[in-house]
C-alpha cells in the first residue's frame, strides 16, 4: 500500500502449523514501507499458538505490534497509534479532494505544449548555472501564449451515431443517444454537459440545422438527401457520400472508418472549417487501411 507501512503475512516457513514446534528461528511476516521491504524473524524458538491473519493478507504495522503486545496488556498504545494514522490519512484524502472540487477541467493544450515542456526540462537539466531556471520560468507563459487550444464547434463520433454541434448553450447533441461512451469522454474533456438537444429539423432522409457559430449542417441518412443538402457548410453521413457532393466539408462512412472521431472548428472570417481527425495520415507502416 503506497504511503502506508504494512505487514504482509507470508506462508509459514517449512510448513509449521498452529501448535507445531519451532526448533529454530523462523521468518514470519514481511514488513513493507515506502522505502524498504524486510522480514521479521522470530527471535526465539517455541510453539506457534495462534495465527491471527491468513497468508498473503496485509495489515497495518500497528495491528501486528498490538497482537505482539497483547500478552503483556500493552496493546493500547499500538491500537491508538494505528487509529490515529488511519484518521490522518483520511484527513489528507479529504483535503486533496477538496482542492480539485471546483476545477471544471484541465486546460486544452496543443502538441506544442509537450515540445515546450521537454525543451524547458532539458534546459533545466543540462545547464548548471542560474540560467537553468530560465527554462521553466519561460515555459509557462509560452504555453499560455502559444499552446492553449480552442474548444471545437463540431464533434463527430466514428463508432456511434453521436454528433455534437455548437449552440447557444455550448455543445449540443445533434445526433445519437444522450448516454454513450463518446459523449462521456467529450463531457469530461471539454467540461460541457452536452445535455441540450440541438435545434434540428428532420425528415425521412436527413436532419438539418444552423449553428450559433454561423454555419449550416446536414446529417444525411438516405442517398436521396444528398442532392438537396450538399450545398451546406457541413454534411455528415454514415453512408458513402457521392463524389459530386459540393458541401464545404463532407464527412462520410469512409472518412469515419479511416480517420476516427472528427474535431471541427468554424472560422467565421473565412467561412471554412479547421478539421482534425483523430487518426491523421494513413501512410504509416503500423497503420492498416480499412
């Protein structure tokens, strides 16, 4: 157990059973701390009268000391110390959990943040003068200025029907079930509830909607819907889209199978999407084309 000294009771050496004679000193429990692991050796020979715990179990060291002190009526201090240590561990756990109670989510960072962190760590590790402190000091503002990412305006899942679109209340559910693994991951990552249904209009072939970010989108379920909906800024379909579909961005079944979840951010100035698929180029030796 990390952070707690324990005694791990092993199998009795040479198979000595309760009531069996012990002619020589025998190794009984292992004492484990955060720094060492040692074995407690019986200092005397005699008869094993009682085995308190089963082999392989872990107990606080205070419990072991209390058992050893019981024949002398001195177990009280050991039990009190054990109870006090348990209460303090619980206090520390409550304190640490309270620190993060009001944190909604960690900041979104780009891969550049990792590069900045590695360079700052190398600078600090290899320089010996006071200049070594400059690397970590500059890393934090550089991350804030250059490596903080923006939240998406559209998220499209690959293995489920889930699709979230930016709306007046944040990311809203445009397609799929409200309870799914993909949505749980998005909620945790972007600290948004994604509980409100997006304002979409649906018929038998497609659903269409307008995002508060300024773009139009369509979720096409039937090939008959492409002819009418391919003039929108974004078309998402779980079937294969025709090559002539002239939407600003088209994400179809082949894209989702090849590149996984799609992240999109709308640029109102250029009226285009920045798109980041979870799986980038397939031209890698370890990647298999679907």
